[in-house]
């Protein structure tokens, strides 16, 4: 039941992101991260940390966002979870764009693009869609 609750928390967070309810999204993603840790699901924990970092940046908590992304990236690299890592790098590009560090955003975007090319995901794949969103942030410096 804990694994199901973990997934539900993440999905609720995604709904809140779509509604731009950043506080509620952060609460749901924090809960999902905690449950992933409890069940020792490092892959989900890494992915959920990427969502959490994205939301923290939208709330103006850039240092926390970077810490969440760093922790998630370490987990995903250790597990060789390349698709999830690519998704995280797209979120890092968005976070760095929001923080005004366009050089870091471009570096994350380049890494995500290279992974997408290696994996062969097309523009309609989850990674392809995330890349397009990240490119939009990096190019327009949305805030």
C-alpha cells in the first residue's frame, strides 16, 4: 500500500503543477520522496526529487531546488537511469533559467539533449516533450 500511496502523491503533485499550485505540489512531492525512501525505491526517489526541485524553484527556493536536483541526479546516475536522468536535467535547465543562470541552464539542456539523442526518443516522447519545455525556458528566460 505504501508504494501505491507514493505514486498517488506524485500524481497529485503533477496535477498541482498543472494548476500552478506550487505549495500544494511541493507538499505532495515531499510526501512522495519520503515514501520512496521508506520503500527503498531509489529510482522513484530520484525522479520525485527532480519534480520537487522544479517546484521549489517556482516557489523562489533556488538553493533548496538545486539541492533536491543534486540528490536526485546522484541517485539516477548511480542507477544508470538514463531516461529519468534526462528528465531531471530538463528540470535542472528550467530551474537554472528561473534562477537567472543561463550558462548552467544551457549546460543542463546540452546534457539532456545528448541523452535524448543516445536513447533515440522522439519529440513526442516524455523526454522529447520535457526537452522542448526546457528549451522554451532557456531561450526566453521565463520567470
